[in-house]
C-alpha cells in the first residue's frame, strides 16, 4: 500500500472505527447532544470547541489538497461559532464529516511522489510530515474529547 493511501486509511479509522486505539471520533460523539457538547468542565475546552479545532486544521489542509492556498492561523483555531441549538451542533458535525470524507478521498488520489514535496511553503516541511501531524493532532484531541465526555453527565433526549 502506498503512503497516501495508508494515511487515508488511518485517518478514516480515527474518524469511523477500526483504529488500533479502539476509539474513534464518531463513536465517541454518538448520542452527544448540544447541551453536552457545549458543557464547560473546569477550564477544559468543550467537546464542540475540540471538534471545531480538530476540523480547523483538516479543513485548511483540505483546501491545499484541492489546489488552494494555505490559509490557517493558530490564533483562529479555537474560534468555534456559537453552538446554541441541536441544529447548530449537527451542522458542525456535518461539516466535520464532509471535510473528513473529502480529505481522505484526496489522500487516496495523491501520488506517492508528492509525499516528500514541500507542503504549501517549504518552512512547513513535506506533505508526509504535515499529514502525519494531522493524524497525531486529531488523536490527541480525540483523547481530550473522551476524557471530557466522561466528566459530563448524560442528557436525556
């Protein structure tokens, strides 16, 4: 299996299941309602903020995969729009899913030879490094979501 397809597989597993960690994003979020997703626990980020933050970088890299410029700034990566209803929460989740699907599809189509090419700007290193960072970053915050969810009481539908 070539490297981009392997990274795409790991990316899908982190989102959809069959990850070697035994945890995946959509499984963790199953049944999470907007009240739970926006519940502040101590000084932790909310589940909604974490989802926005994970997807902020996926969305930015997706735009580069689609041929656009890199337009992402760390200072904006936590600027989650207000989630004030179940509809708002579902819209965020739908955007995250759509971006993840498109991201993985673009990786599947990426030639192996591109992996060592510069990503967007030489200062960021090669594509391989940046794609691995997306996986590592997403897994890190997946763990935060898992822990935060355990600290929030379940809400009845």
